[in-house]
C-alpha cells in the first residue's frame, strides 16, 4: 500500500481518538469583537462587564494593570458533562497557546481555569503569570489548585519571553486535588510543576466549564499582563489537549482526502 496513504490514515486515526477524548475545542475563529457576542453565546460572562475581546482570531486578555470590572467568561464542556470533584478520581486537562505582549507585575494573577457550577469563586487548576523570580524583561507561569497568592502558587522555573508562543498544558487530578503544569511539553513525562495548595469544594460543586479571566489578585494587586490565548483544548487525557488539532469540519476534509488517496491507489493497482 502507498506509504503516503498509510501515514495519512494513521494520522487521522490518532487525531480522531484525541477528538473523542475532548470536552472543548476552541480555536477562536470569530470576527473581532466581544467574545460573548461573536461566539453566538458559546461563551458567557460570569463576572465583570468590560469585554474580553477577540483580536485577530485570538482571545485577548487585556490586563496590563489593576483595572477592575473586566469580563471573565466560561464555556461549558461538550454535552454538558460535569464532574463531582468530591467523588471523582478522574483527571481533567486543558491546553492552550499563550503569547504575552506585556509583562505581568511581581504579584501576578491568573487568567485561565476550570470553573464549577456554583456561584462562588470555585475555580480549579488556575494558570497565571508573574515576574517574581524572573530575569529582567522575562516572566514566569504559575499554577495553583484553587487559590492565588505567593503562598498558594507554584512557579515554573523557566524564564519566558514576550512575543513568543508557548503551548501550556494543565492537569487537574481530582483524586489528589492537585494541578500539574507543563510548558512546551514533548509528552506527559516532560518537565512539569505541581501545585501544593489544598482546594475546598462548596456543597454541590460540579466542574463543567473552562474559563478565561481578566482580573487582579492579591494585596498589593497583581495582574497577569497583556496576552493572547489560542487553540484551547479541554479533555480527559494529555494527548487530547497537548497539540492543537483541526476542527471537525477540517477533519472531514482530511478524511475525504484519505478516501480519495485510497481510491487513486486502488485505481493504479
């Protein structure tokens, strides 16, 4: 059999299995504007009022200072699936591509997390940034199980640069109540950091959304900087979120190309 067809078929099978394990696949292919509007309600505001905008096909976190009132939004898991963190032993993962154009401050703050169904700030696997410990002109990413302060966050030791894409993967393990973070991982065995703070769960709390945040934390106020987020994937395995994959309609085109390739190969035979 033609090797090109074999490779195409194998790639499609691997990607299909990853898609099946996904709970959210968001590439932000919308017109510029407020995310809750241009997404036709796929994302909804749960805090704040000043828009979180789409800019050039990416979500813009515009928090380069301690301004309050900026909108935070969430998107539900596919099929309205939810997880009870008090009884589940599953792990949830999210992956996203970040690019910072402005540095956070030394206190920093978080900009992405899982969200529960309660009205309280039940946010888990919080991902944020600060300049604490970083070299001049650099920043570091940090993770927490739930809280956000100098005492509750765990930093990646890597100094990161502005205007550079980084693929970040976060795991929230509901059997240990801890979050793990990778930056530009090759696989799940790549260097990672693990949160140390212990979360609390409100009665009836069910994890069923992924959220983006524009906001400040701590005292004195910390902010995460200005950054874009792209290619958000949420799933139940590392492989499902580590690498951006095409949208379903794009896979349909790929599958069609595979069938055409197979037909051509049979014809040549």
